[in-house]
């Protein structure tokens, strides 16, 4: 991991940086012991994409910068080369406090109800799809910054198991299936047969 480029700390004190599973705006004025940032989830359409980079690349860069700030504000501070899957899980759990997805508890009368008819006090969480996409972007960014695939903390088994657990629990709690829909193949025309040979006279 000697070739791994560490995060640039020159902008560690910037007033705000953007991050999202859609987009999370992170400010450095919070007293949170793990990261001096308070994040709110906003629509990704509120960000102004660069004319030279795709929306995906812009989002990946914002995610990478935010994870770097999380490591810098960690107590004790962490270098990227020492980051493990356990630290990635800590980061994902930290993000849950800024979630916008209602996840019903088993005691809630709306558990498993996809369209609850009334409000309930169940907690808001980051949606599984958002976390899954976030990890995909960070996994790619890690290797783009010189990290070795076999040492990628975002691809750790513990992270994959956590995402699977979140998917399954949210699917049951929200009454929503996350199974991939099978694409319907267009009907194939019947094969054309060559015309029968004509009998010679």
C-alpha cells in the first residue's frame, strides 16, 4: 500500500463539502467526536456537475473527499493505509443518522407495509440502494488512488455482509422486494426454413 495516495489535507478546514448516497452536504461545524461534520441528504440534482466530468465521476470525487474528511476527524485520526472494513462499517453506521428512509421496527403495526396509512415513530435510515451505490463508488475510487484491489477496505467481506443484512432487513421492514427483475427477452421469430427442393421432371 506504499503507492496509495493519501487524502489531501489542505482543504480539511473548508466550510463545507458535498457528499451523498444521493448527496450529503457536510459542514465542519458539528461537535460530533468522530467527524466534525453535520450532513443532510439532499437531491443530487442540487449539485452543479462539472462540464468535464460525468455526474458519476463528480459524485465519486465528492464521496472520496468526504470519506477522507471522516478519517481525518476520526479519534484517533486514521490514515487511509490503515483503514479497514471495520472503519468502513463505522462510517456507514454514522451516515444512518442522516437517512431519509423510514425503516419500521418489528413492533410497529406497519412493519412490512409498503405504503403505511399513517405516520409512526420508527427511525429514518440510509436506504440500502444508496449505501450499495456509495460503496461501489468508494471501492472504485480507492483503486484509482493507487490502492491494491486485495487490500480494498470497501470490498471487505464484512462490508458485503453488512450491505446484505441491510438489504434483507429493509426489504422485510418496508415490504419491498430488492430482487433484481429479470429482463424479458424479446420474442424470437421462428427460424426460417429453406424452401423444399422442387422435384425434377
